[in-house]
């Protein structure tokens, strides 16, 4: 393996493993490609759940992005800390989260905070919090485009909820939000066909609402696999997330999306048990375990077979085991980067082959201050 390969770092022996490495030049490539595909930064509302990093939100803002999408209150607070103008919590607010969102609106009055709702109880919870703290909260109607996870099917009940939101003090109806995570076919033509079919009822519903005089300020559609498809429709806001770091799961499946892996897991050989085996210090606690093996693909050993994985260990089988020494570093691309990032307390930022800084994973925990 070329010692000057893109993933190698000078003085790598000083970095304890397992470690999460982020390569600035590659992150920058992905961010600029996102903007290029969108055609206009104003169309982007990137999802921050992939990286959970304040410095990356700040960099996106430097590039002109003002709107963000989040999965947790901690991610929402992180975006507000960065000075984001508009932040959406794309999870229904239950329990104390409606009040937490309202407290953020109090603490960061320059930021517009919004939630999603597909049920009248969620709307009441947000309204109660806003009214108690005397802040206005935005609400997007969560529309089910066929995934069956959250959202309400377009129709009479959905239209009723829109009018409930519009007529409730302290709530601002912002528009429609639809996520199509069930559309992830490898063939672009099939993905596009399914996407068109999934959104046809929503577009008809949107037209109906506008005919009734409802102002839909924003229509947020899709995620990363359908990013390029939705980008073809200028009236839609785009919210890709994985695109900023990418992984080999999406990279293998969606060659039409030319993003590049920007996150690498640094692991080391800790044992050479038996014949043709290497044991690495990269267990379930260090790479997202929800997918089938291989959950990480090593640049030095892409053909290696996973024999077993436990909490702290990963055992590989390879005819090339004799080429590696105990203590030697390997560099792996995760299959699913989003939950992998949250397994680390910090990321090592790499610039020009140098580990230049250590970034705490800002929103790794469920709470920052609120």
C-alpha cells in the first residue's frame, strides 16, 4: 500500500485507536458538491445528524447555508449556537421536548425554530409550550410519502391539521415535510420512478391547500439517496445529510451521487491468532453494528473476510495476514457513517496529512444545556 495514499497521516503513531478521522479536503469537496447539485444554497436545509459537529455547521454557514434540519434537541441547540437563522427539529415533540424547543426559542431569539407534527396532540404540546413562554414556534406538517414511519397521508385529516396549526396562537404554519427513506433503489431510473409516484399525492395535496389560500412557505423533500432527483424540482427544499461525510454503503449503491468518503476509522492490529487472521481493536462500540458484515471496509484489505466481531474486537481472515505486524494501523470506511460518528467523543481533523485539531462531537449527547 502506498504510504502516500490519501488516508495516511503523518505522525499517525501518536493517535490512539480506534479513532474517527475527518479529512477536511474531502469534507469541503462534498459540501461544494451539495451546493452544486442544489443549484442554490437557499434550497439547502442539510441534516446535521450525520456529523453532529458545531464546526461543520459553522463551515456550512460560511458557504451561505442558513437552514438546518435536526433529529434531537441537542442538534437543534448546536445549530442555534452556530447562529443558524432557521432550524427544524424533524422529530415529533413528545414528553418535555416541546417545552425544550420553546426554551431554545427564548434563549436564541434570532433563530426561527420549528418542529414537525402529524397528530393533534403534538400540535397542542407545541402550542402549550409556545404560549407559556410567549414564543412563536414554526410547525411543518409531516406527510407520509409511503415510508410508514411518521407522517399523515394526504387527505381530509391532513388538511384539518394544517388549519389547526394555522389557527393556533403562537404557532406558525411553515409548510410540508416528507421523507422518503424507503426509496433507495440502486438504479437511478427506478429510484426516480418511485420518487415521482410517492410524491404525486403530496403535490396534489399541496395544490389543494394553496387553492384554499394556505401559504406553503417551504416544501422539504427527501434525504440523500433522492437528493439529485428532488434537486430537479426548484420549488423543493433539499435536506441531504450523509452527503457531507459519505460512506461505502451509499457509495456502492448510488454511483450517480459522486460524493467521496471523508470519514475514516483508524484501527490497529492487536493480535494475529492462528493462520491468516488479524484481530483489530474495532468492535461493536466503534462502528455502527446494525448492518450485515462487513460494517467497515479497510483500504489496505478490502478483500478481507470478517470472522467475528465483539464489543472491542474485530477478527479478519485474509491470505495477506503475514504482511501486517501487531500494532500496525489500518484505515476503514464505515458502511453507515451516521450512527458511527455518535460512537466517538471526538473526531480528529486531518488537513494536508496532518492531524491539526480534535473536534468534540458537539451533539453526541441528547442534551447540551436545555
